């Protein structure tokens, strides 16, 4: 959650404070060092598995879309760029704002469609993991006479005999 919030601050306010990515990098370095210290000198947390980033993918997508509109609004209305460079008045700024936002949204959607969500190596690893799980499940199900609940008791009885 911390990384997503930091990402949100960077992309939503990068135009207002261009040095913010540097501050975020320094924050991440300090956080990694503190986490490393805590892992070495404190009790380690119990690791829990996850299938992916889950709902955070949608949150990041929403942040990215909102960032397009907020950053372009700051550029269009709080800077002199459209007036000085392009010579636009207020109605021209509005049209320019929506055209640039539309272009950036189309670019963002195009990049999402072209680039896969996972790398080829990750896809191969996931396919191998699924194949191994299917094999283990098949081997466990192939012996229907096996009673798993009494395995420990049978071992003890064999030792006594």
C-alpha cells in the first residue's frame, strides 16, 4: 500500500514539484534500509502467498488516468506554456487541454494493449507450476485405497511389532 500511495503522489503532483521523484527515491532507500534492519534484528513476519497485485492494479490504473487530467490541467491553466508557445486564448486552452488529454489517453490504452501483463518467463514459470500441481494432484488421486488420516498410526504400529 505504501508503494502505491507513493506512486500516486509522484504521478499526480510531478508537474507541481518536479523534484518529487528524487524525494520518493530517497524515501524508498531509507525504507528498504529500515526494513532490512527490522528483518535482521527482529522477529521475521510469517510469509503469506499472493496471486498477484490484485486490486492494486485497478488503483494504479485509476491513478494513471487521473494523473493525465490533473497534470495537463496544471500545465494548461497555471503555466504560460499554451499562451507563450502556442499563442492560445482561454477557449484555445480548453480545446488544447482536451485534445492533449485525449491523445494521452489513447496512447495509454494503446500501450496497455500492446504490452503483456506478465513477461514470457513469468508465463512459463506459471505454466510449469500448474503442470507440477496437476501432476501431484493426479498422483495423490491415483491411489483411492490410501487413508491419509491413519498413516501416522500405521507407522507406530509397525514399530511396535
